[in-house]
């Protein structure tokens, strides 16, 4: 381990400052959590073992036999698939010197909290993205049969096909009645420029941003069919035909992937100011600000999310 202390206002944090910095860390944590918004979230199992359990009920057969008068039919047998996942720890920190805190023009500790909060959220989002990549249903644009043969930009028709595929499998939408789409900014530009009938619906045409902005999803910019589209720069890219850049966009249904509810309780902020390390810092020269959290992203059903891989015209 190397502290990597950041060199050249206080020797500690009072209670009010600690509360403020906690809020700063969590506010900036929220910014990049795009993938988690569509995950089936569970709290950390405090004092209850090391694993998180998800149950996926098995669909019952339809009851097509009429009931005989006065006679109870046989009951259905309940069954579910148990999915166990073991959360792992992740974290990062920034070290600094006592002189940096004393001499810096700006409130350097506040800036560190902001940067670390964003880094925590982006780390969590990236871990979930990486787990989902190539683990769900894959759909290529055009006539491509692999990513290396992809040569067509994403269009509304690709998202219509994905929506149809999810509906065919009876994948449930979210509570808002829609599937959620996560797209790269380049793909967002493609979709907004698509002039096909019924393709793109601007956000302000179905949500009053002034009166009901809290109903917006993070990064939401519009809607295609029954898919609410969110833009995220944290979308995987690859290489298609002719070395074209490909974008791994998503259409996600309910209960496709699980996650630890990190934004509400899964992250721990750790602050050590100069003078708090005892014999490990005998001259009170260094401190650190960091975070750690538990994370795991089990695939609950690979059929409930579709990864659309295509190029872009932008």
C-alpha cells in the first residue's frame, strides 16, 4: 500500500462539517448511478450472513379448467429459483498533507469529497455494467451476426425489436409502465434524428419538467414506444466492421439483474485528518479521505434485458 499523500484548515472535522461532507459524498455518488436505477436492489445483510438472496418465482400454469360446482380444484404448487450472491468490497481514497490543508486557497477537503463521491458512483456503475455486458440477450443492428460485422447505426427500429422481444417473453415493465433504455450520447443523437413515424418523443411532451421533474429518471431525455431513454457516457464501446466504434446500448425490463442498494446504506465514508493515525504518523503530517462499499450484481434472468450493439452516425 502506498498513501500517495497530496502535498501543499483544520486539524479535524467538527460534527457540522462531517454531516455536510457526508451529504456531499452521497450527492455526488448519485450522479453516475444509471445502471442501478433499473436493478432489483437489496440492502446489505447486516449480521445475517455474507450472502444476499434473490428469489425468482416460477410462472404458474394458466387455470383453464372450469371449477365444478361445490368442488375445490387442486391447488397449484409454488416454486421459485433461489439466487445467492456474495458481495465483495471495493474502495478508493486520497491522501493529503497537513500543509495542503493549511495553505490551499480552496476548501480542498470539500473538493476531495466531491471527486471521491463521483468516483464511488462511477465505480459502482461500471461494475454493474461490466457484469451485464455479454451476460444478457444480445441484439445486433442491421444484418450483423457478431460485433465484428456490425456496420449499421442504431435506430428506432432496433429498440422496437427489443421491446417486442421483451413483451413476447412477458417481461414485466417497471412501475412506470415502461422498459428503461440506457444509451450512449452518440446513440441518443441517432435516435433523436430518426424521422420514422412514432420514433421519438421528447421528454417535455410526456412529463412536465417544471411541475413534475421528480418523475424523471436520471439522465432521461425522451421516449421510444414504451421505452424511457436515459443517456449515460458510461456505456461500453467496441469495434465493428471497418474499425467502426460500436456502442452497447440497453433495453432493460424488471428483475433482470440484482444489486446492493449502495446509495441508501451500502457506502462508508472514512476520514482521517492529520494527527489521527497515532504511531503510524508520529509527526501528524498526513491524512486521508476515502470510501468503501460492498457490491454484487447477480444476473437474475438473462432474458429480461437486451444489449443492442450498433454503430453511430455521429
